C-alpha cells in the first residue's frame, strides 16, 4: 500500500490533488477512520497539501453521502454540492501546500 502512495501521491501537482480527492471520495470512511490512512500518507512522505485534500474529502464526499444527497435533493443539487466541495478542497489543499509545513510535521514524525 505504501508503494501505491509513493507512486501516485508523491508529486505535488494538480493531478495529484485530484487523485487524492478521488481516493477520498471512494472511501466510505468517517474522519476517525481516515486518520490511520493519513498517518500512512505522512510516513510515505506524501506532501501535506495532498494529505489534507484526502482528509477533508473522505467524510464529505463518499458513496453513501452522494446517494443520500441524490435521493434527498436531486441530481442537480448533488452535482453542485460535489463540484463546490471539489473546488473548495483544492483551494484549501493548495494553500496548505504553500505554507511552511515542516513546523507541523516535526512534532508528528
């Protein structure tokens, strides 16, 4: 599993953020289940911005929530919800990647 993280999530590019968001949206975990996977990301030296993209996406966009949104609010509103979250998560992850993350990671690792 760590090899997968190193191969696909190691680089810090727009495509890597998209991959992290897709991985987070496919995993039907709450945020408490995402923390061990986040720890694996950090041990695999995945950039913190990519880790944050996964961590935020996992509880907000997952198959269960998408189906519930479609059943409750319709397809158009659900698509708006997913698109809006995609945009906001990419912005947050981008801003996190631009700050000096070493001050946070030295305490963790």
